[in-house]
């Protein structure tokens, strides 16, 4: 099938009419696209034109064009992307204007702001005189001292630190000393204050005369962090020791903690304390009896069983079934097994009828079922093609007895609505197709979503949610 051609309303810009809401129009001389709003020319909305951008090529970046007034010409100022970018960038403009003489600067995250353009930088140190560096002409140098301080500049950062080997002669440190590497002290160390050692420490001989506080104690592969006094052992910790009193209290509590758990057909789970309770197996009057002797509990039926709910037996042989007051209800014929009901029949469960014809001679049939499952074979889905049509027939009279139908046509695999059909051996033949009268039409498309495609808007019938494919080029 040939692909259709779809063309928008088009013409010279000067002749652009007032477009209806949602109606597009294309100006063939300026290449501008408009969409209508209120059918008035003044409210046509301009959507865009190729004049306002330059499309990128394989080697050149695209740009946005800001045009001068149309009475002055067609010149423009362009905001152009570089020919190559390492990543996508977003620049956020300042929310307000800056002061006179200020420049725009970035915070390295794409947020722009106005700042003062500094001309020089004044530097002061702990010793020496202040100095001024001209930002546009001078270079600021950070110099270290051999064996004392190193300086490194990388990635717009200045790092000042100590070298790998630091030489300190006759130094007194009154504050804290933090050493991250390996340090060797050849003379004695006299520490009058606290000594905080975070890393691995090896001491040949330790003599502690006061109180020792340990965060962890490691013996072999086991690390002990605390000693707990918990009678119930609630922490369940793999790194804590228990006191002697806690161990004894926990063991004593387990002596009478054993019980028997069991569950019946109904009710919740039960537990019997083997140290203080007894298990009772009780029957129900006129239904179940229980008797205990010689460590055996016997469960059985009494001489007269009273069933207050229901009874389930394989076979019941009976001729008549009556109500409790003697009213006849069901009669079963011996020679044929035919069942006759004298009163109303209410079926709480499923009703299965195995036969060739089900005939209901009533004037009104009320069915609460939400779904009617047609075309089943002995209660199951068909396992092969039956070559039968499936649907509903409607009998009526116009000059003669006729049948209408809505059915699944097995031969064409379609749903058919017919005003006149004929039927032969379960196959329907359409004589006249039926008309449809609807308020709107919903169609499930290729994506599985259901859309309204035919509807009435005020006094007009409209097509909505329809895609017309113009084909490929």
C-alpha cells in the first residue's frame, strides 16, 4: 500500500489566517510554524523557525541566533557551542544585574555570578613586611625550606607540608605532635602528659601500676571489647566476656524453660510447660469422645452422633427428602433416577449440567455473573478447532421470525454483529450486518493503552488520539 502524504495548512506569512485551537499553519516564505488558539490572527502562537538556530554538522557545533529587528535587516548574534565537548555543560545566569565594572565568574559548577575585577593581591606573613602582587603581571611563588617544609602546586591547589625526612634540633613541643609515618627516636622520650597511640605498638616490657583502660583486648584471633554483667545474656555479643554471676544466673533459668508446642486444625499455637502444666485432650458432646488409660488416649464417636453443621459421606440412598416439618422437597424415581423438586432450588456452589439442551421456561432470567464463559468443552477450554461460531442469538419478528446475533465468526476470526443470521449445526451465516449506535469509541493500540478515538465535542464529531503515519523517506 502506498504511503499517504500529509500536508499542513500553508501559505505566505502575510496571508496567515486565524487558526483554530490546536490547528497548525506553516508560512512557506519565512519557514515559520504557528498554532492557533482562538481562531483569531492576533492569538496565533509562534512555535519556531529555522532562522533562530544553526544545526550542528559532523565537525562544527550548533548555535542559537538572536536576530535584529526585521526592519533593520537579517543580521544576528549567535551563541555557539564548541566543535568538541568532553561533557554536556549547563550555565546558570545570575538572577540580578551586577554593578558597573563587575565581570561574570563561574563557581566551577556552571553557576555564574557578578564579581569585582581585582587588580592586585596584598600578602602578609608572620615576619617580614607586607607585599603586593599584581594579578595581571606578577607571579606569586610559595617557597619551602629544605628538610623542613615542602610546597607543591597541582590542579589549581597549593599543598604545604613536611618532607619525608624532617630534621628537628633541640625542639620543645608544648602542643600535640601527630606522626603518620615511621619515626625513630634514639634517646629517651619523657612524656609528662597523655600519650595517644592509634597504630600498632610493640613494647618489650610494660609495667602498669595504676588503672589501665583498654578499648580492645586481642588474644590470638579473638578480639574482646568489654566484660558484661547480664543475667539473660541479651547482648549475644561475639566480642564480650560474661561475669561468673551472669553465667550461673543464665544456666539456672534454663532448668524449667522447656515446653511442648502443638497446633490443632483451628485456633492458635499452644505451649505446655513440661515442669508445671498438663495437656488435656477434650472431645465435644454428642460428636467426639476421648478416654485415657495405660498411657493411651482413645478418640472415637459416641453411640448417638448429633451433627450440628454438615456431614460428608460417599453415597446416600434415599427415595424422598423432606423438610424437618414433613414438607415434601425432593423426589427421586427408582427406575430412572430422575429428580423432581417441589419447591425453590438455591445452589450455593457450582451448578454443572451435562446434557445436550438446557431449557428455561421463564419470562425473566436474572444472572449475577459478571462473565459468561461460552464455547467450553465438558468444563474445559477446547483442545482443537471445533469449527463452530460462538455468540448470542436474539429472536425477533419483522414480517417473519428472524434472528440477530453478536458472535465470534470462527471462519474469519472476527467479532460480527448481524441483524439477520441463519444457523446450521452451530455455524452462523450473516444475511444482513447490524448497525452500531455508540456515544464514543475506545481502541487499544499497539502499546497496550486504551484511547478514545471517536467522540462528540459540542456539535462536532471528532477523531482523537489517532496517529497518521506519513511514511519513511
